[in-house]
């Protein structure tokens, strides 16, 4: 896919997310509002349900890349998962996620860290599962060099995910075929989660794409 098909946007900048989460953190502090769940509640439920249905051990290490308010991790903690981590390059997002985890009583199960996933993330151990809901989309819209950022994303993902580890991505920018093109070399798609459909002008499509990939290779 060429960048000509994709329009760089403020949504791909840290300044944008800093402004978003500064407001959301303030709203949480003032009114207890947990903020936006990207792609709606259903997008979280789908991922949690898939993980539960595949009897993945509760001790598995799970990383949420660009965790935002951390709600996906809260849901996983409530489902019994206890080795969870969320990273985000936006300090207010992590402050919000931390406050929500405390309020929901799941802080013991969730580690949170302010980190630029593309630049400075070097965990001590590889993860069993990596999750992404909307973060690869944001990276893909980076006005500086989106193609380079996407390549970097895949490279970092391959260093921090165990061989045969799972990568579950929800995107509203990319179709299934486009995501396959992005990840196919290093990952095998093992499932596609059902997502809501829409019709417009006689055409129908999906409002989001949610795929489960498994990292190829043994090392
Ligand atoms: C569309 S929001 C999704 C947030 C969250 N995953 C959710 O589903 O609510 C994208 C998130 O990615 C984060 N993000 C974007 N680029 C990042 C990077 N290079 N490193 C860490 N976080 C990043 C943003 O700060 C933002 O929280």
C-alpha cells in the first residue's frame, strides 16, 4: 500500500493524543468519566471473549500497545488475567489508566508505563500476547514518515512478542487484506473476529477489522 492512499493526520501525532488525554484525565478527576472507548464497548468484548474462549492461561503475559485509558486491560483483569501491561507515549493516558485501574480494584494485575512503543520500549521479557486497538491506526497516520513508522512498529512487535505469540489487532483504517499485507511476512492470520457491518450507496463493509495473528518462527 502506498502512502498516497492514506492521508497523514493530526491523529498520528503525540500532540493530538496529549490534548485528548489531558481533557479525558480532567473529566475523570472532575466527574469520574472514564472517557472514550475506541470503536465502542463491543470492540473490547470481542477481544476478551476470544481470549476467554481459547482457554488462554490466566497467567499469560499480555501487553496492550497504546493502551489509552486502559479499559481493555481492566476488562481482562476482571476476566481473571493477572499479568497485564499497558504502554502509551502519552503521560496523561497512563495517569488516567492508573486511576481507572485503582477505582476498579485491578491495580495488582496491571502494570502501566509511559513509553513510546516505537522508540524506547525494551521489556525484560517477551510477551505471550500483544493487543492493539487503534494504535497501529494512529501510527499509520503519522505525518512525519508513516511508512517508516509502520515498518518500525512491525520490527518492535517482533522483538517483544514470543515466537508463536498472539497479536490481536482492531483497526478502523485498514481492511483485512491490507492488514494481511502489512503483517503477513512475520505473522500468520489465525482468526478474524466478527465486526459490525454498514451499508452505504449500495455497498456494504465493516466499520472495523479485528484479526488474530500468530507470530511465525521458532526464535
Ligand atoms: C485510537 S487511541 C486507542 C487507545 C486505546 N487502545 C483504546 O482502544 O481506547 C491510540 C492510542 O495510541 C497511543 N499511541 C500512538 N502512538 C504511540 C506510540 N508510538 N507509542 C505509544 N503509544 C502510542 C495514543 O497515545 C493513544 O492512546
